[in-house]
C-alpha cells in the first residue's frame, strides 16, 4: 500500500512544480522585436530580436517576469484569464501595454514590438 501511495505521489509531483506563473497547459508564447532599426525610411535592415525581459500583470499585479532568448522568443505558463504585458521600466526600449487573453488548455501567440527610440 505504501508503494502505491509513493508511486501516485511521484506521478502527480511534476504537475505541481515548474517555473511558471500558472497553469500547466496554457499561457503565452511568441517573439519580441526591437524597432525601428533605422532613423529614416525606407530601412534595409530588419528589426533585431529584443533580448531582455518584460512583465505580465493581472488586475494591476505583476504575476510574472518573462525573459526572451537570444532570438527574441519567449514562453510562459499562465492560468486562463486576461493579462497585460508591459515594460519593466519607463525608459527605452519601451513596450506599450498589450492586452492578452489566455484560454484554457491553449497558448496564445503574441508578437511584441519594443520601441528602440530611434527616430
């Protein structure tokens, strides 16, 4: 009997952990770019990936800090609900607040555009 309980606990344990702010099968994922890349248009340089972090807020409270990888990609697990993605600080690069709705058992794809301040 003890062995059965131990096996059941080990089977359920992965569902309890992880570095997430919420659910196990829902959240947001996507890419972040930094632009504009040139002070004048037309620009022959593509916008580089944004490598940094941003905040995920729910009802005005920060629920996660998300870091992008070297290609600007990110993914974070979140419970279903409405969230706002925003800059960590008021300086550049700036991300204007982005409203995102996470559905149960789905990842919402998001493209983020961080303002480089180049004009």
